[in-house]
C-alpha cells in the first residue's frame, strides 16, 4: 500500500521536500513507516500524526493515509465564523491586536485580556506550520479553554512565514465576566498552543539561521 509522509522543519530541510511517498506492506503500522525513514530522521525525536490526529507507533496504516512526522514544536489561512464564540486564524499576514480585540467584544464581558508574543533579540523569526492540523489543534485548545473558564469569547491568531523584530507572531484574546477567568483562559490557550500545535520557528540572525528546540506534543 502507498502512504504519504509529510515532513516539517529540520526534516523537510534534510529531505529537500515537504512530503515523500512510501510503499509499505499491507497491515503496516506507523512504526514501520518510521523505520523506513530512519536514515532521514536520525536523532530527531518525532511524534506521529495519522490523517491530522496524533498517533502512536502501533497504530495501523491504510492505503492513502497521510502520516506526518512531527519534530518537537516551538512554538492555509482560516477565517472563522463571526457568530462563533471561538475564532482561530493562521495567516502569513501581519497580525492586528485591535482586530482580535474586536472579535472578543461581548456585552457580558467585564474583562478582556490580550497576550502578544513578539520577536525579540533576533533579526526575524521564520514560522512553518502543518497548517491543516495546526488550525484544528488551535480550535480545540480555544474551545477547551472557553468551556473550562466560562469565557465569553476567545480568539487566537498565529503567523506563518517571516516575522521581523518586535512584530507579533501570536495573539490570544479572551473575554469573560471577571478578570480571573479572562487571565486564566488566555494563559491556558497560549501554554497549550506552545505545547501542542504543530508550528515550528527558526531564528535568523546575521550569523545564520537555526531551528529553535521545542517540546514533543502529547497524543490525543
């Protein structure tokens, strides 16, 4: 059977391509595909995702599956329904704090919290994302925080591509009846986003560029 293997960040650099196609025996599992890619992967710890869901090595593969090899994360465009209480955007365009604050405006809200993560100390950051899966994870993270902290609205926006010094690469806005819930909700979203979303960043300085070490995301 044939499966498509998606590659990102350092693995894409090594392969010189964003995806490869593998021919595997019927009944193969994710670990079999990983073994076939062992020379490319080398020492890089990877998580696996099958059809945009985090997976284990023992999970079976089927004809036509998309298997992603996800290095530790460090860090398509989607326009959300304006009537939804959760808004998620992944874009290569500059982010606007005012626009995100407008999204979470709500007559029930007595508090609004905005978090901005900006490029610091380097010439620029270059972000790469497994866009389809990143948007799904961002949406799930935001909805979990919305429910857990009784938020009125929550919005998340993340850049891809090049982000110059002092410009925001990620924005999180949360509104709630009270400040404690708004702060807690925004904090949960950004912390989970950094740990779970398949988004990578590379620091670019006058001396060159290097991928930023990250953490391995957990499974669903």
